């Protein structure tokens, strides 16, 4: 744990646990949790049911462990960060001297949304730094693609080798990792002509366009969340970006994708969107709100400027 809550360097133990079978998983997770119990620390696991049962059955005192379901816990990266921070704060207030977490991202996060979850794995090195936390992230090397494993190595300061966490020489400090700015892979619906395209719209005009485009594609709640998110990002682009501001919308049967582009460089803060960073004027929450509400958010920079892509719903 670092003394500085906005330190650019890692401040807590973030362990990558690679496993190829149940024995590897137990060899890493069980000693990690047993040591925490011996130190009277709070224990949390967020594993799918079979793996959770496997780990709990190997512990001498499984009742000491708080069990979370990974699917609702790992919904959106920014929401997950907020949920964990709220839980850590509550545990500390209730007297926990330290906290240990063993978790594993659900398969859909790896298969469909690793671009945003890789940012999560980097950002938590800062986001959880204010708490006395150690976490162990499990990755099954039989099913996890090699490019993802390379990112895992770059976002975890420690790696569990033979069950013992050791310093990871491949670790990259979060600001460097998060500064990557390659364009995201286009979603299938983006290969079609956009449903609407607006140049320098007001936030109200953008809200109206999204409402019209998503009326039959999204649930009322999802549409309202997307409208709010687009309004926040357009407001940011108008206030802080460089004109022109371009908004494009694509609509599928159960999905709406919106890109907001301006000619500027985007936010300076590499953690923007994943952790709230208010401005002196009280603003600065727009990207964070969008990350909380939308199913998928990507940020990208190019010579032409900065683009936020917001996705709500699922491709049919």
C-alpha cells in the first residue's frame, strides 16, 4: 500500500496466478488464503461455482471467506472498481487490518471485451492503492489466448510461481500501459453505414438522435443510460476538445453503438473513466459515468484526434 493515493507506481500486491489444472489453482490460491486467515485478515473470493467450491473445500476454515459470484461482480470495469472499493472501505471500517482477494474474470470478459478489462487490470494497481489489499487474479492458460496472457504479465506486479508470489519482471507501470492508443476492432454493426451522423451537435441534439435510433433496439433503461452517457461525452468534447465534434450512431436489432470524436488529444489522466477524477470546477465525471452505465466503452487516439466509443446491448 502506497502512502500516496494517486501514485503513478504500484502500491499494492497484484498477483497473476497462472494455472493449467486444479492442482495449480489450489497450489496458488490456498496458501495465499491460509496465510491471510493466520494473520486475521479479511478473505474474499470471486470465482465461478466449481472453482469456488474447489478452493473452499481445501481451506481449513472456509467460513472465514466471503464468496462473490463473478458474473455480477465483473460486469463493467469501472463498476467493478467501484464495487470493490466500496467493499474494501466497508471491511476496513468494520475492523479488517488487511484484505485478500482471489478472483477470475468470467469467460465473456476474456472472449469479447478484453480491451476494456485489460485497462481494468492495469488501473486497479492505482485504484486499490488506498486500501490494505492483496489480490490474486487466476488465469487458465489452457483457455486464455496468448495476447491476453501477455497483457496479464504486463499488468500484474507479482506472479505466482509454484504457489509463491514473486516479482514480475514484465510488469509495466499503469500510466505506460494505459497510454496505449490503438484503435479498437470495429464491431460488426460498424461495417454498415451509420444510422445517423452529426457534426458539432449540441448535447440536446445528440440525446435526441440517440433516443430516436435506439427506441426499438434497447430496453428503456438501457436507452436512458446510453442517452445520459452520450450527453456527458458530447459535453466533454465541446468543453474540452477541439472542433469539429462528430457523433456517429449504428443500430442493430439489439444494440446501439455511438462514437464521439473531436480533434483534441483527450484526457491527460490515464485512469480517466475507470476512476473518478473530478476537476477543480466540479466536473470531470463524464467518462466515469459513461463507464458505469454502458456495456462497453473504448477510448482511442489517432492523428485526427480522440474518439470515445459507447456500446449498449449485444450483437445479435
